[in-house]
C-alpha cells in the first residue's frame, strides 16, 4: 500500500515538474514548484514511516517551512522586482 502511495507521489511530482517547465505563465510555474515541494514533503514522510524513522517528520516540517518562505519570496520578487520593495498600500498606512 505504501509502495503505491510512493509511486503515486512520484508520478504527480513528475507531472508538477512538467508543468513547471511548460507552464504558460510565471504563476503557473510557481504553483507547480510549490506543488512539487509539497509532494516532496509527503514523500519524505512516507519514507520515514517505511524505514521506522519518525525523525524524518521533523525534516519534512523544516522542508515545508523552507518551501513556504521560498515561494513567498519568489512571488514577491516576480510582483515587485525586488525583495525589499514596499507596496503602495503599505506606504499609505
């Protein structure tokens, strides 16, 4: 059963990478990279369960946080062209 779950995760990861390469817009590519990161976290968790290593879940959580912060940084960079830019709404406040 877990082998089937790993196979399904690998197939969807490959599909996410294909979408990341051939996505029509930048946002589709960013979404595909985010989905690939999520599938990687699930794969780490399943592998940790199969080898009876619960500390893999800690690694998966760290990777989740890095994936989230990285995606937010990339989205901000694509919108403003700079990571330290302030939006117009923030300037008015």
